[in-house]
C-alpha cells in the first residue's frame, strides 16, 4: 500500500472515530483512532485519542460515591 493510500485510509478511520465520539461511543472512537494512528503516525487522530484518554482517565470516585 502506498503512503498516499495509507494516509487516505487513516483519514477515513479518523473521520469515523469522530462520528463515534460525537455519538458518545468512545470505545469505537478509540479503536478507529488507533487504526488511523497505525496507518499514519502523523494523523490528527493522535491528538483526538489523547483527548479521549484524558477524559476517560479523569474520574473522581468521591463525586460518584458520596
């Protein structure tokens, strides 16, 4: 697969990940972002995945368990 094809496929996975993220399906969004990153390490999916990782890693247990 050529570099251009990989970038195009990575862009498709990135866009699909964005759709999943907007629907609140974060697990599928992360899977799509990971696929995009594996195809193109310079993909904007890198920042999108970092954002989701930060959101998902934040959890204040005290706030949910009074």
